[in-house]
């Protein structure tokens, strides 16, 4: 499988560029207040499915997040999702070669490989669309990646099998959900007509 080296290069190139972009977006704020916890709390409050713990620990670990505004945090979340997808592709590749799955399991893994390959490009394109200011399309695409994680998970569980990608699917679902929530918060709302 020759997919992964190119995804890794893409991911690392994008990481550098993104963090630079996130930093420059972040420093446009006059005061650099750390908004990570507050943002994660709002997202967890608004949604039954998003984890405050995963949100804050994921974002707190990236140093640029601390000086980022909402747009910067959304980019960090998308970059983390892309890194997860890249490493999960390598995991799926290993599982496919492990000879420990029957035909049903191999079929599920092949489906997941395709879902995750598509997800990588969807996230890359979402970043581009986000930077061009189309937050609606960004949200639609990030929610399609959440669906991809669910679909990968369901492949195994439909037959009552335990998915070997349960943790990976959960992490991707959460990271994209967090990105989606932050992009939503960053979306300018119609001013009330008063
Ligand atoms: C954010 O929350 C974490 C625990 O979730 C805590 O360790 C940290 O001190 C908090 N940071 C701020 C700035 O409140
Ligand atoms: C989240 O919900 C809790 C409990 O309802 C509330 O105390 C807290 O202020 C909320 N946080 C934010 C950031 O809205
Ligand atoms: C392999 C990898 O990058 N996994 C990460 C996916 O995202 C979660 C949540 O941020 C991390 O805890 C994992 O380490």
C-alpha cells in the first residue's frame, strides 16, 4: 500500500502551514486570552455527544491553541483529525496484513480503508474551504467525516463483532464534532433586527 507516505508528507506539510496560519489568526486578537476550556465547555454543553475531556486535553496539548481565537482552534481541531486519519490508515493497513480476520472482517476493514482515505481528502478540502470563508460547507464536510467514522464502526457491530477500530472511530468522531462546533461558534450570525 503506497497511500501512507504521501498522506504523511501532506499531513506534516499541512501541519506546519496550519499552525503558522492559526498563529497569525490568533495573534490578530488584541488580548490573547486562553479560550480553550471555555470553548470546550460550551461545545460539551451544547451537545450530548461531545466530550469536554477529550476536547480540552486535545487542544491544550497543542501550544499554538493557547493564543488562538475560534478560527485558530477550529484549524487545530481539523489538523488533529487529519493526523488521526493518517495514523488510522496505517493501522488499518497493518490489520489487513495481520491474517487474523475472516472474510467478513477483511471486508469491513477494506470499507474502513476507503472511508478513511476519503476522509483525509475531505478534511484537507474542508481546511481550504474554511480559510476561504465558507463555514457552511466546512460544517457539511466535517459532519460527513463524522458519518464516515460511524459507518466504519457500524460495519463490524452490525454483525455483533467488536470493531478493532473502536477507539480510532471514537476519536475521529469527537475531533470532527469539536471542529464542527467551533466552526459553528465562529460563524457570523444574522444581527437581530432591533
Ligand atoms: C483548563 O482545564 C484543565 C483541565 O481540564 C485545567 O488543568 C487547566 O488549568 C484549565 N486552564 C484554564 C486556563 O482554566
Ligand atoms: C455549561 O453548563 C454548566 C451547567 O449547566 C454551566 O454552569 C456552565 O456555565 C456552562 N458553561 C458554558 C461555557 O456555557
Ligand atoms: C494516533 C493518534 O494521533 N491518535 C490521537 C487521535 O486523537 C486523540 C484525541 O485528540 C488522541 O488522544 C490520539 O492520540
